[in-house]
């Protein structure tokens, strides 16, 4: 069924404010929630956070009180939306359990976007970082079994494999090799722009989460693992945000943020299995439709442009959380040895000895690497790694061994 938020009627802004009891959501049951329902909540928290912070940046770069007021109103409402979603997480869900959920989002969202991405530049970027988030899931899963005695598959079910991706020790790159070329917003497919904005929001959410909770564990190895992977998440934000066209005006970017939130809430609504969450997605979609309408009006005032000229007559096919095991395996088999080289990618073995990659590796990995220590400690404790390989042995032979991966 076609859907165009520009043609739909939303909830008037003045009727969107909610009281504290409406915002203080009843938490979900962590033992009963579907893994992809949890993933959708995490994703939409990230989308709301990105929208809110973009609004703050816009306000800091415009000298117009009326625009600042409009942005402030939209931000306040989106903050309320984020609270409704974030307060769904129960107090008895450990930080590490939440982390497994975050990494399942990273794996299956990235893979789903990559499978449908028409722009080779953006698809390559998605495939590249996919293998790194996949490896993070494996590292945290081993930490969880050691420290909590719980298997990560209790959270991810049989939807996402848990095994070696591109080993985290090999993901550390010089910042210069993390910046990619951007697409042209004037010619890029709308789905390409939505994919890029969505993955920026998701990775930024993960980066912020690890930055804030990574120092909470008592165990120094756990703290080290969060510290190490938080650095990779910052790399990923750099990697993905560089794909966005910086030449788009502030007003145009605002429209795209609101349109993307409509797209994501509409997508969540299409595949949600939890009736309570369906009502939240439906309500927030109606709110975002009005936010989009207001952004369209602002763009007409500021840029003298009609957003209908740059947006499609109906929304693209929704992004759906689904199992991507075979796709991820195919990418691992062909790309696990890639690293960044300038704005592109190269096989690590082909880099010259004096390349920035080696210098950076020597600097940050000089005194032990937490992501490797976690696997060594798990081997010592259980005599094997924790893996959930649902389609047989690892697709890359050198990663089928139980020993930790040695640095290059």
C-alpha cells in the first residue's frame, strides 16, 4: 500500500505534548520481547537522538529567533518521543545484555540496508563496517558468558550468527583512512539518502551508549573491551557521516531528517509483532508527519523551494529487521581482510610497510588488546570460544581455529 507523509494528516503540534505519566513507559519483559522488537526500539531511540542533535546544531548556526523557536518546539517533542522509547528498557536488563541488543541492531540493520542499497559507494561502506560490528557481537558474547554465565543467543535467538567477523584488533585505522567520498543529494536515490541517515543515527547511538556505560563494569577487561570498541564506533560515525552530502542546506537537511523519521516509524509499523509497540509506532508516526509538514513550510520560507520536488510521491520499500545470516557470510568470505586506504579500501596484505595503518596499529595495540584478551580468557575458562554458527563452519578457514587471532 502506497504511503506519502506529505499527503497524510498528522497530530497538530499543539496537541503533541504529553504528561509525565504518559512518558513514563512500562518496561518490556526482557525474557519475552522479540529480538527485533528490541532492535526497533534501539533504532528509533537513535533516530530521535540524531534528529534532536541536528536541531541543536541548526539552531547554533542560524541567527533567526523564529526559526530557533520552531526548532526548539520540534526538539522538545522529539525528546518526549525518545523518553517514551528509552524508558521501555527494564531496570533488570544488564548493560551487557543491552549491548548484545545494540550489536544485533548493528548487524541486521546494516546487512538489510546493504542488500537493498543501489549506490555502490554506500553499499561498499555498509558492507565494510558490517563485518566489524559483527565481530563486536562475538567479543561481547564471549564476555557475557564469562561474566554473567549467560549465552547471547538467549537475546539474539537464532536470527543472527555469533562468530568472528573482521577481528576487532584489525579494525583500528588512522583517522585519515576513515573519511569517504559523499554522494550528491541532487542526484542520489532517495533510498540511498535514507539509508545513510539511518546508519549514521544508529552508529551514533551506539557510540554514545558505549561512551557513557563503558566505565560501569567492575572488571578491568570488560572496561577495556568497551573502551576499545567505543573507539571503533566513533570511527564508524566518521565513516558513515562522510557519505552525507554537506552541500545540502540546513533547511533541506531538516526536511530529510523528518522524512527519515517518518520512513523509519512507518517501517517499524509494517513488521512489528508487539501490539503495544505498534500503537507507539503509529502515534509517533502521526507526530512526525506534522513535524515533516512544518519542516517543509520552513524550507519554503528559507530556501524558496518546495520539498515535494525532491521527495518521492510514495515512500520507498520499508527497512525491515530480518535474519541476514547468508548475506553476512558472503561478505565475510570476500571482505574480511579489507581495511581503509584513503577514501577507499584495500587488502591489508597489499599495504606498504610505511602505510598509516601499520603505524596506527603499532601505537594503539602496543600493550595488549582487550578484544583479544577476552577470547584468550574465555578459552582458559571454558577451553573453547563462545560461537553460534548456524550455517556450519566459519566461511573463512583461518578463522575456524579456536585460538585467538594474531595481530597482522
